[in-house]
C-alpha cells in the first residue's frame, strides 16, 4: 500500500511518527486514568493539554513536509517530477492515500473533540486549580477544603458562567503559569484580587440577599488564657436582615448589599483597611449622603482622582473559602471539639504560643510545636506530663494539625496577612466605617452602636453566666475586668490572634 511520492520525506515521516506515538500514549494514559481512584492533576495536564498539542503538531508536519519536498524538487535539489501534486482516484496509490487521510482525520477529529471537551472541563476542576501548582496553591486548597464552600468549584466563584470571563481567566492564568515557572510569584499571594468578577454575577447566583430575613443565632466560643482555659461563650443574634425594596422592608446588615441603597467608598490602601470616605445613595428617593472620617478625611484633590468602589459581598465576606484562622481561633475550635483535653493546665496559652512562633518551614513548625509543648509540661507540670502523657501527646498532635490548616511558612501565609472583614474581633472589619468617626455635612454619623448589628442573648458560664430575659438583649461583659476600656478601643487592638 503506497502513498503519493511527496509523502516519502523525512519531515512528513517524523510528523507521522510523532502523531502515532502521541495517539498511543494518549490511549494508554486515558486507560490508566479510568482506573485511578483519585484524579491526578499532572496526568490530566499531559492527557488533555500536552499530548493533543504533540498529536496536532505531528499531523501538521505531514503536509508541511510534502510541501517542502515539492519545493525542493522544483528547485532541482531532489529528484522527481516537479509538477504540483494531483489527486486521481483512478490510481490505486491515490485511493490508498485518500483513504488513509480520511480515516486518520476522522480519528484525529474524534480524539481532538474528546480531548478539547475533557481539557476544558479539566481546567475548570478543583483538582486543576488547587493541586497543579502545589507549592503555590497549597494554602488556598487547604483552606478551601476546610471552608463552608468546599463543595463549590473554584471556577463558580472566580470565573462564573459565560465565555467572556472564561477567556479573561485563561489570559490571566497565562501570566500566572509564567510567574510560577520563573519563580516570580509573590509570597504570600497578594489580595484582594483586582480582576475578580463582581459578586452579583457569582455569589448571588446561590445567595439571595433580598430573601435574607430576620436574625441568625450564632454562639462564639472563646477560651481564656488562664490555667484552667475557662470557657466563655457569647450567644447572639446576628441581624442579617435583607428584604425586598418593593415592600419597604429592607433592614439589617444586608441593607448594605444594594437592596435599597447603593453604597460606595474610597480606600486609601490596596487591602481596603483604611476607608475614610463613604457615599450612600437611596435608590428610592435618589438622596445622596457622603460620610467622611473626621479623624483623617480625604482632600478634595484625593477625592477627584479616586475611583469609588461599589460595595458588594466581597467587601465583608472577603475570605469566604480561603480563611486562615489565627492561633487563637484554631485552638478555641480545638478545645470546643475536644481534640485536646481542656483540663490540661494552661493548654490554651501553650498551644497558641507554640503555633504563633516563627518557623521557616512546616517541618520545622511541627517539630517546634512538639518540642515547645513537651518542654512546657516537663518544666512546669512534670506530674501532669508523667501521669497524663497520652493527653499531652494528643494535644500536640491536635495543635500540629491546627497549624497545618492555617499557617504555611514556605508561602509566608499567616492570619495577619489576610484580614477577615466579618465582625471586628481580630481585625477592624465593620469598624473600618462604623467606628463612629464617619460623619456627613448634615451631622449624620455611621453608627458604632453594638445593638445595630447583633443582640447578645447569653454570655459567660457558671456563676457569671447571663441570659437575656428581654428582646433588647444584654450589654456586653468582658470576661476580664478591664472596666470601660472595651467601649473606647476596638477588640482587634488587643486581640491580634494570639494571647492579648
């Protein structure tokens, strides 16, 4: 079975060989992938992205080699008829070549269709987003798997539906691939993401602020830094609010979410921690109110050159899937779920101190945590260490696991690098605008009143426990006697994520 004479040249032969080998490798890897219990990100890259490129390149070399060979014949470099190739199905060799070409083209198109389809979906998978560049994305994928959105695909939030944002994400991803290969990516990864799709086009495809009514009950479980690691819960109703502007029932925290108003602001810094200027537009009446931070207002020139940002979900819920908890928060959760024995002396303090120490690598951290906690109990509570060694070891393992969930030394990821704008415990959060110094020209003030956003219905334990008997709730009581200091300073000024 012979092919046209022009097909017999080194370039076309090499192209056919590359295409054939690529097809065989594709088939073998595809078969292997069907029997894998867990998808492998690197196998997927080779299977759906790399190998199809080699296969296509090999097939392209076949006609290019024939064209090159024809030109060489025409110049007299090669011996053969210099006429342009012609297709004559009366000739057996031409019929054979046409048949081979059609069969190979059909097979290639089928494989290309499957590869393109699988490649598209593979690049949209959590596996591809989080595990392909493992050292870079390890903090993100770890936090994601421990978040409330662990069953939502990365692309649903970062890209959303439609071809336009898909194309934008791939163009952005091209530079990210280069930065990873050239080892030029920042450590830690900087936030907020400047080209993130508006929340109304992603978050609100599942969440519907207009249908959030009333309040949600949440209990915050804190443990104190004393010898007994005393439990201090605060049970409160968070006034989420919401409602349809058509009914005039918009209220609560989600009032901010463009339900009945448009809220815009100007931030002085890229992380949006310093917000001195806020503009509120009532969408019903059209009334516009501008609030300036009296302590540090923006000048007219600064306002003129700034571009106000319209507030959306991400301005408060800025860590919906990648939240790096502080040691204080992680140890509180560890004690609440009995991963460590709270009756161990000073377990809250020693676990937080062990986690918060600076480490160069994760391996150094795991060893350092074990050494620190072991030495603490040996030197300060040797009787406990000797009689309750199992409880101490269990606490060490739990603290190491907590560290691995939220701290990543190789990427310089620590809780302080990624402020969480929900609440105002470890970071200013709500108080970026609601600290009581933002005033309008008419004298209106953005409220700092606690009961505006939440109502405490119970707090404390034992003899100090308080339970509200009225709908107004309780006034906050600090577990330590600090007088009225808590009314004059922000929680985050003392509670920085470690022992205050």
